[in-house]
C-alpha cells in the first residue's frame, strides 16, 4: 500500500511471482520485502512512463517479469507505443 500511495501505482504479484520472491529470499537469506522493494525501485521509472503514456496504473507482475525485468519492461513499453 505504501508503494501505491507514494507512486500512484498498484502492483499485484502473481502467485508464481510471490513463490519466486520467497525462494530467492531463502536462497540469499534476505527478507522477501527487501527483494520486492529492490525490484520495484528498478522498475519505477518504466512503470511511471507507462502510466503517463497509457493512463495505466495497475500492473500484474509474474515470476517471468521478476526473472527478466528489463526485457519485460521493454516489452510493455513497446506494446504501449504500438497501441497508440
């Protein structure tokens, strides 16, 4: 909720993404919330760009998006330009 209030974006982590975060946290002995925040910090610029260009403010995040964040974001941005 804090992220949504601060950035005006709603993020939903799909079940497979939550499992991925938990496994990664266990593997590196870190808090899942810290991993999640780090991921969102890397994504915020692209998500804000998408919000500005499309009005979209809700994003579903899959395990694939977590594993390949740059490629996922590039794809979403490219798709948003094609929709115009």
